[in-house]
């Protein structure tokens, strides 16, 4: 899990142009309860709608305010080192 309830988060991966958008994680839900693809894993109800993509490729407004945890990175104002590198590789061409 990347985020916790109440976290401010940035979208890091999207199929429909949400990268860089900011949201707050409200409640963790089972994606199957919302007829979402189970392979998306744990899913958050967030505080604002984002773009969504349907199976036919049409991009629409996601009125359910849902986004998978794997597509988010928390923004936390806590002292200490960023622990991202403990679960994510260093990007190519960047020193750790």
C-alpha cells in the first residue's frame, strides 16, 4: 500500500491524463464492490472526481471518485528520508 486514509496524494500513473493531479484518500474500498477490474488492487475513494476510461476507450468523468492505490504516491510533510527508494528503483540517470 502506498497511501493511508487521510493522505494527500499525487497521481503518478493514469490511462486518461490524471498524472500530477492532487487528491485526498478518504476511504479504502474493495474494487469488486464497484465492478472495477480486480487486478487494479486496493482502491481509494478520493475527495474529487478524476477522468476515467471505459472498456471502449472513451474517457469520461469518474463520478464515483475512485482510484487504485497503485496509481498514487502520498505527499507527507514528515521529517526523515523519503522511503520511496525502499520499494521503487532509482530512475535511470539519477543518483541515489
